[in-house]
C-alpha cells in the first residue's frame, strides 16, 4: 500500500473506499447513477490520537465524511466516531 501524502487532524482518518460493483451477480451492467456508495474501506492515514491503525478494513456510515482527490486517487476523510467497526 502506498503512503498517502496527507495527515488528518483531531481524531480523523483517511479511508480508501472499496470500489462499487460494476455488474450484478447475473452480469448486468450497473450505471454510475444506480451504484450504491461503498460503506467499507481501508484506513490509509490516521491522526496522532486515534485507536485505529493504517491498513485496517473498516465499516463506516453511509452519508459521512468528505470526499477528496489526492494524486489522482479518491479518498474519504472522516471522524473516527463515524467508523462503526473494524473488519477482521
């Protein structure tokens, strides 16, 4: 995993959201307007005062955080309190 050039502050974390499904189980294409926003992702950067670790897979709220683009990649910055669980 590459190091993101960002350091979140005040108990915030930077998440790399999982990619939304492009097709259904039966093979039908899902247009962008109908795709569900992923609610899982991987922690790629943390503030100094968080209990999470980089590389952990997490579940977060559907309508939380701020979308940002860094070096051509999409990320989500959110408060640690908006993360519901660590997977695995």
